[in-house]
């Protein structure tokens, strides 16, 4: 990808960067909870590119200061037994943004599982850019995490 596209992507995401200053370790929406209320365990049974599955307000689990919603009791139990196995990388913040040194919220339909780990992205444009070079973006994001939470 050329530098102009990267600059445009960063400009598109920049307004969101400061909105999450001093972020919590887990991205949590004020009303919908962790990962905007989507069932984090369900991602692991979806076909690549499928839409995320919404969780239920009635089936939840508290972990790391966030309320996680699930579409069924079985998924809630799986998460409760081993949350680290299912929790998304970078606390669910946008993997593209973290690779560039800031955080922004995820859009759960922009996701990919790599080596058993779930990565979420903010929008289709950042997700497509992330996919083109995800190994490098993961390495950069790993380097930036969790320090980006306090920038």
C-alpha cells in the first residue's frame, strides 16, 4: 500500500484517537459492554468473513472490569472457564489503530482469527489495509500494546 493511502487512513481514524485517552484495558461500550455486546466466543465458530453474533443482555459474564454478552449459555461458560483463550487481542481495540500507535473502537464485523487469536478493526478501510500486511501490523501492534492505552 502506498504512503498516501496510509496517510488518508490515519486521517480518517485520527478523530477517534483522543476520544479513548486513558483507555481501559478492555474496550467496553457504555451501554452494550465489551466489544459492543457481541458474543466473543461465537467468532471462533464462524466462517471467515461472516457477520459477528450479538450477545444477549440476559447472558453475561464480568471479566477485567467489563460486561461480556453471549448468545447462549454454552458460550458464556466457555468464556468464564478460559477468558484469555477467547478475549480479542489489544483488549478488542482496533488492531490497525494499535499498530499505528493509538486506539479506537472496534466494529465487530471487521475481524480475523490469526493463529488462534482474534483481531478486530474499526472499519472496512482499515480492515482491508490491515489484511494486506497483517503479520507486520500484528508485530507493530504487539510492540505498541499496552502502552497505547495511556498515550
